[in-house]
């Protein structure tokens, strides 16, 4: 056993190819340091001598748990409530009024939102809070909800518990915090049931050719997820998102991401916000 690890070019290719084949995450050469940093503690604990032994361990695990742990370790980023908050302002002031007006014209009260790559739940819970705030006393009259999906069992279990640290909730406006959270203990807060009831968590690999959804969504949030994918994978994913977006619906991506204007089926609205034109 050694105290630190080097990742050879061969080992990097083996691990990156395995990850790309299974979940579509593209690990370029600049991610070598990330792989070592995220995995070396595990290698020490399991007393592996090098990354080749670790690769053999992951590749030969019949349960798939080792692969799940690998994907979780290299794809989980620090997140917090109200990250890229201007998106939520636009969602409240522009998207919700427009979509609800369209739904009312069609005598529908079925409003569906999807958070793809929901991580530990901050984003879908934030959207649920905005839904409750927007509809107020009429909330119970609407069939609305947020589907939150991720590939990692670990983050989904954390999201379902809905317990967050003082640091994690520090950017939440005080009125929201007082209304939709309560103290869990001295260092943590827990999301109120009225918010949790609007969010459904499910495991989903975005690399599937199709998704097990019965209907389409009025809003899709997929922020800071596509940074892990190469252009070809991104383009295929956007086409799938488009097919699951209701006409007049919106797609939100991360501010560090962008879609090609040449082959993007959505209409550009503003940085990181796209719209599917009405039929």
C-alpha cells in the first residue's frame, strides 16, 4: 500500500472509457487530478496499490455498486440553495405566469417540472417553494409537482431526508427559510412537509435512449450537468429533452454551459434559458 497515487495514461483511459460507456460522462485529460483527488482515500482504505487494481475491482464487481460509487465520487459537486438565483427570479416572474395562463386557456391545472441531475435536492425543493409561493391558497387546486432525478443513489438518499446544514441554507431569503424550513438540530435545518410533498425523487441515467415518462414537462432544469458530457452526448441529450418538453415550455441549463445555435431545437431566450416554440 502507498500513501499517494499516480494515475498513468493507461489507467486514465481505462477508467474514463468505463465511465463514458456507462453514464456518458466525458473525463478529459484535465480531469486526472480530480480522479486522483476524489478516489485516493478509497484506494487507501481498500489497500489497493494502484489505479489498475482499482479498475479491475470496479470492472469485475457483479453487483454494480463499485461502479455506482465511482460515478458518485467523480460527479458530485458542492451545491447549495438558490445557486444561480436569477434563474429562479425568471422562473417566478416570467415562466410561471406564462405557463399557467396557457394552461388555464386549455382548462388544465396539470403543471409538471423536471430537475434532471438533481444532486442532493436543493434545486427541486427550491422550485417547490416557488410553486407554493406563486399559487398560495390555490396550490391545492393544481396538479403540480417536481420530478427530481439523478444517477447517484447516495445523493438521492440525502435529498429524500431533506436535512441541510447552516452553510447550505445560508443563501435562502429569510421569509422562505422561516416559512418552509424548521430547525432539525443545532447545525441543520429540515424542509417542511408541504414542500417535500411536491417533489418525487427517482433514479435515472440520462444516457438512456428514452425515458419512462408518461407525459411531457412544462419546465426542465438541467443545470451544471452537461459540463461532464462531450458535444456529441450533449446534442443527443438536448434532442431528448426537447422531445419531453411541452410546446411553450422552458429549458434551464447552467451559466457555464451553452447550446449550439446551429442545431439546437430550442429558441434562445437569455443566457442559459431556452424555449420550445408553440405549435
